[in-house]
C-alpha cells in the first residue's frame, strides 16, 4: 500500500480543515513547498495536494504554489480542487503533475469526465467524498443525492480506473478510517481505491493495508505527530 501525505492549500498556506469546514481551519505551515520537501525526505513517493481555494471557486487557484512544489521535489504528485473544465485539467497536468482528481464534475458533468478519460486515461482519478454515504460536491459545501458506491460503479463503466474515497465525517477528526464504507466501495467496482479521512495512528494504516486498498492519504496525523511518516513508510511500503 502506498502512503500519500496530504498538503491542503488555502491562501497559499498549508492548512487542515475539520470535516471540510472552511470556518474550522488550522494553519500548519506558511510554506507548502517546505512541507513537501519534508515529506519527500521522510521517504514519500507520492504527494496528495488539494487546492482548497480552487475547490470553493470552481477553478484552480493555487497553481503557482503547486508548480513550485513540482519543481522542488521528485515525488509523484496528484492534485484535486476546482477541476471543472478540460482546460483546468490540462493547465495542471502541464505543470508536470502526474494525476488530476476530479470531484464535482463526476456528478455535474459526466461528459467532461468521459472526455478527460479519453484524453488522459489513468492520469485522471475521481474523488468521491461522502457524507453519510452521499457524495458531496462544490468543496464539500453541498451534498448530492448520489450514493458513492453507485456512482463508482457508473464511473468505472465509463473508464475511470482509480477512486479516492473520503469519509467527510472522519476527515481531520483523527477518529480512524471507515473500513466498512471502503469495503462497500471495493465491492462496487474493480477500480483501484485510495482511502482518505480519519487516519490517526500506525495501526490505522496497517488496517488499511490489510483491507486491500491501493493507497492511504494521511493528513492531520502527520502534522500533529500522531503518525511518524518515515516510520509508517518503512513499515508499510518498504
């Protein structure tokens, strides 16, 4: 299982939100590039970056910071937040990003998802962020009437090869991952699955590794010190 440290960018800074609430922000570092270097030194092979301002605005906002992270490190980088048009995706991929994560458009614009898959294939992943099993969109500010598993099934039929599943209630809460929901997602499609939300300990990461997910995104726990990233990578990846 791959461990992906997360960098969430708001106003150019490295922050964490509690359960996706833009009013409950903790700033962990004013320099996301320095943070990216730190996670690289810890042994990370992948970095998960979220443009929080972009997710809210509906277009990429923190592209210059993302470009700086790309230039300063040699990790693989995946980026999500505000990718609502093909030109947004292209703009970010041209910065040398390995993978773009689509969220809101998976519900609002299925045709765009299809076109993106046709053009970029596996470089497109879909983030399914669920609140009580229902997919949230627009930077998690709105909850749709779509169940995450059903949507995964439909999008896998469309050609999506990788999903990132986040349980919003657990995001930033250090309450452990939702293994039951992840198992439901694995049943719904044969696409690769990356788990996000709730990791609070090395034990959580071992449980996720046993569940068969391809990767686990770790955010708050590596900033608070609850998880030592270097140790986690050594134990689980290597």
